C-alpha cells in the first residue's frame, strides 16, 4: 500500500482486478470456525440392523428397475 493509501495497479492486477474496477472497503466479519462433519450425527440416528439394510436395498433396486428407461445417447 502506498503512502496515499492507494494500491499499485500491478498489485491489483496480480489479484485479478482489472483497471477501472470500482473497489470498496468491506469490514471483515468474524465467523465461527468450521467444524469437521465427521461424527456430527453420531447418536442422532437409530441403529440399522443387517436385515433392515437388506430390505431397504431391495426396495431401492425395485424402485430403480421399475422406473423409466432412458435411451443411450
């Protein structure tokens, strides 16, 4: 930043700002840190037995097989 508060055109161009672009100062907002999603739903969902999984898988296959078919392009 220059003594007058300006930024050299070369520096702006380095960041992809074109000549003549109108810029304005925007206050930086404090954002909460992003938490990893791993384990976020642990304990929130019911346990699924193998039999329940197999039944749901069979229903999904039947649903796909009974749906519309699309011609190959």
